[in-house]
């Protein structure tokens, strides 16, 4: 049995260990927008009918415009985690995989579980001719490292030349559209791009994502997922929100990020990276800070592979900011 990957979240377990009701905890352990978009009206038939073709087509059309995918039709999936599990099927057994690391741990787990040799590389320049597939999270979780689209396009071309494939995870890309490779994807045939819906819109419980890739790879994913992979309500919500004005969401995220940065600076914590939806702190006392915050019923993300790191997600409002301020001020080191 494989060892589970440690993720953000887990309020129930934290409350069991440190007390309090889960609903009373402040969860700063994820990279999810804490100020969710208002839910649009959901037609009643979305709940009591199987997702019909017109509903899928509406969500796909909205996603194509939102992500600027041109001729490529984004494939709706029940969260990008569902298709990470399918990636090993794209590659012949025995080939080597490169994952720009450290990053989201489920990529390495999926390939290792399928019997592949996985190389954790520190940048795209370390991907070499041994690799049949490379994974780049852009911007990266948890350090925020990022690459420009033309850099990733060059990596794609290099991999394609050796019969390989590039996977780019843009889960945190909505607030930084200039980093997206999607507008170039129509000319990159050996490319798979994952986009998360729930992180930016604050609706992670919806379990919805999109895959942007060439039609032959899209069809393979669609076949592997089977019919009705995404629920009718999720498709309906996506079609509405992807066509809405997202500028207020971006502004609110920026306000929340500025507030978090101010709290962490005020506490004397050194920020070494992050994205619009979280900040990464490095401190030799990280383990003790994590425990201290848990005793105040505040959960942040710690890392088994980097015990000096803590990742802070955005707080939903100024009251939550102040709650974090008070807890950090009482930490005596």
C-alpha cells in the first residue's frame, strides 16, 4: 500500500487532535479562494436529469472563451485529480518521468504507482532526453516558481522531438493569465494542460476542472472517464461563472493577499514564495509555529519534505486577519 500524500485541509483531524468544532477553525491550509463567487441560479433539471449534451457544450464553449483555447475544446473533468490518475496511460511502461519539484505530490505518486521511474528535477532545464513526459506546475505549488509561455513551448518542442509529452498544471493560473500556455496550445500537439475551476472561484467542493489538449488526447481522456463524468449542476455553474465578470474576484484576491502579506511581515516571518492564493514562509521554528496555531484553532500547511516551511492561505476577511495576528503575537518561540 502506498503512503498517502500530505495535503492542505484536514480540519476534522486537526480538531480531533487540538479540540474545538471543525466549523470554528480558521482554515488557512489550502490554496482556495476564501471568498467564493456567488452561485448562479441552477436550473432544476440539472439536478434530476443526466447531464445532456447541450449542457456539456455550453460549459465547454464558456471554458474555451475563458481560457482562450481557440480551436481546442476544453474537456470538463470531475476535478483535475481525476485525470492525474490517468496520465500514466499516455506513456509506454518503462520510460522515465520528470517532475519539476517540489510540487503537488500526487503526480509523483501516480507515476510511481504505475511502475515508472520518476526524477524530481529543480527546473525545466533539467529535463533531458531520457524523459518521456515532464510535469510542470505553473505557477508552482508551494513556492510560486513560474515560467513564461515561450519557455514552456520550447520545452514541449524538445520533448516532442524525442517522442515525449509535456503536462502543465495551471491550477493557480486564473489570477495570472499572462503565464498561461493555453493560447499557444493549438499548435502544441504533445501538450496536456490542466485548469482548476474550484480554486479561483472558491468552489473546490464542486470537483470540477478542465483539460486543454489536442483532440486525440482529449478523446482518450474522455473515453477513460466514461459518460456523465461531470455533474449537471457543476456544468451549469461553470457555464455561468466562466462567462461572468471575474475582475471583482481578482481584486478581492489581491486585497486578501496584501492583507496576509502584511500580517506575516508584522510577525517577522520570511516569505520565500507563493501565488495569488497563498504565501510560503521559511522559518526554523515552523513546526512549533504550526502547533501553536493549531492550539489557537488555526490550520496552516506544513511539509514533511521541508520542515522549515509553512504555507499560509488567504483569510476571508479582516476579522480572520486579526485572529491570525493575535495568535502569532502570542507565539514566544
